[in-house]
C-alpha cells in the first residue's frame, strides 16, 4: 500500500500545485529550502474503507504564493492564505483516495482544518504512512499521508 500511496500523493500534489496555483517543482532548491521554518499546516481527514488524514506543511512563503495565484490578490489576508492552503489539501486528498482504489463503501472528505504549529513541530500527530517534500519555485510543501491504526515497524538493532 505504501508504494501506491507514495505514487498517488506525488502525482496529486504536483498536479494540484501546477494546475491550481501555477507553482512548479524545482528539485535544485532542495538544499536552499531544507531548513525553511514552517509557516502553516492544514489537514483534511478522510473516511471510507480506511480512515486517516492528509497534512500539508507550508514553508518559505508557500501559503502566500498559493493565495496570490489562486485568488489573484497581491495582498491576501492570513485567513485567505489558510483557506487557499486548505483548498489545495482538499484537492490533493480528493485525488489521492480514489486513486488508491478498493473503495467499496465510497469515501467522505471532511473540511480542511488548520493545525496549530506546535502540534506539528512536537510530533503530536503520530507517524505518517508516507511523507514527501515538494520543492517548488515559490516555497516548499511537506505532504504527509496518515492512516489511522498505522504504526511503523520498530527499528531493528544490528
């Protein structure tokens, strides 16, 4: 399942940022963007054959860039930035879950919710099944896919 989620999350994330926000991947920025502080975090919960959430952490001016490009406003408010980030999370979740297939009961996606930064920074949300970084031309997005009841296998001492 992990490989399918990685592929679906990367595809949905890239497509959402490119087509909705006009933000494009720039892998060459990996080192420059590596230590950028988190500015915002949003989650979208999903329910169906399995339940969990998708979390997006925005860094390096990403929430500003998303709002500017989605709303055509050069000076979006903090609320508009969070709404735009939440909409991107919603789009990504709405594309990842059906791409995983095997949805016999259908699925439900809840409204996006802003997550306090201290919850994310202190790792109070648990371990994701999949985590990836998208280095974009106007900031960095950390995408995390959680499945309720998933706990990583303990590391073996060698």
